[in-house]
C-alpha cells in the first residue's frame, strides 16, 4: 500500500511501514500522521504478525514533528495535535504482534517517541537519538516523558529531556535505548531477518507474551500519558514555545525568557 508520504509493504506476515518524506527528514506533519494511523490500523486487521517502522532516505528515521506547523498553534490546537500523535504512537505500542524500529538515522523528538513505542529498536551505526524538545520551548508530547525512563532509567531520562541531549548509536546501546547496533548497509537486511523469525513464531503466544510484558507498566503509563498531553499542549502560546520554534525555523539561537 502506498499513500504519498507513507508506504506499507506486507510480505510473509511482516508489515514494513516507511515514512517517506526524505526531503523533510521524514518529519511528521498532520497528513503523514493521519496516513500512518490508517496504515497501522490496516496492518492490524490484515495478515501482518510483525510491524517494522522505518524512514526513507539515508539521513533520518524521523527527525521529529513538524515545527513549522506547531509554531503558531493555540493550546486547543496543540492538544488536538498531541492527541493525533498519541493515537499513532499508541497504535504502534498496541499492535498485537512484535514491533521493530529500524532506526536508520536521526530520531529526534517525535521520531524518538515512535521508536520508544516499539518493542525492539535496532539502530544503524549512523543513528542519533534524542528528546530534543526543550530547545524549542516544549517537552516531549507523544509519550517520551513516560516511556524513556522505563528503558534508560530515571536520571538518564531526566538528563536527556532537560538538556535535549542527542546520543549516538553506540551510547544509545550502552544506556539501553536501543537493543543493538548494526552496520548501516546491513540494517534493513538484519531487521528483515529478525522480523521473519518473529513472524514464524506462534501468533497467539507472541500476542499473549506481549500483553503480559506490557502489563507491568500499563496502568501508571496511562495516567502519565494523560498528564503529559495536558502539560505539552499547555506550553503552546508561551513566549519560549513561540521563540524556540521561530528560532529553529529561522536558523538562529533562541532568546528564551
């Protein structure tokens, strides 16, 4: 299936969803998020047992959300955008079978949050990850404040969010943000092999295993995600949000309050 900025290929029980906006470093605008939501729902109701998420091109997995769109949002508009992003990320997290992020390059902000929602994360040696929202005057808004610490621990997560730290693939592996790092030219092949192996496992047992593993965090995660959505959208309209996003788009240093 192809829908302009999103493609889905299904082969032997593996659905590969590719965000295809390489000229924009696969940044997630509203249309792309809506297409992703439709594509994931289609994969859920189809024959896919495993979902792979990746980005097109050589530079980026997903460089983040669409800052040019976000810059002038009101709080209610930001809330709606947060809800859309959460629906997409939650659709990945709740996919019945295993999900794999094939991180082929930059995974910042919302891109990192897409990867966090997957069950497994495999990074190219060229990948760089980070929750970089603080530098545009906001916080992670699609699950990053809740899911990151579950992988890397509380203090490491705080440092990444407070400082907007970007970590290369090797450091991401060392802190537990990704499960493994492979040569860039082997990423797709390696992920395909993993996905094929998982797709051959007993379907209902895999689904049961995933649900049991998710149950460890499910209730507190739900409450935390609700808080995150409210807090994230509440930052829109502040000086720092407007200034941070304007400075980013104008390629200058921000002047925060």
